[in-house]
C-alpha cells in the first residue's frame, strides 16, 4: 500500500530525463493495489528546478499545496 504520491518532471531537465520518473510511475502503477492517488505531472517548459518566472513558480507551488491538502483531506466540500 502506497500513500498519495505526486511525481513531477521537467521536459527540459538536463539532469533527470523525464522518462526516468515516468518509468518509476509506470512501475508503481503496475504494482499498486490501493485506491490512493498516483499523479505524474510533466511540465513542458520546465528544467531541473521548475519553470522560470515568479508567477509560473507560484502556480506550480499552488498545485503542489493543493495536492497535499487534498491528500490530507483538508479541502472542504463545495457545499460548506
């Protein structure tokens, strides 16, 4: 059983090819038997650290925080 997992990659990363985390996620999907989230996000314009630019970085951070809050079941229902 695995926890909720978010794996990110940058298409233009010279240090870690995007295929490496993609293969990792594929292997996890083959073996996992639970219903927890396993999300692979490949940024087309990102390098090793993230996209360049302040707002792109903030958008990426917001996505990561939203994933964490959802994984911890801390996002309230729409009707509340």
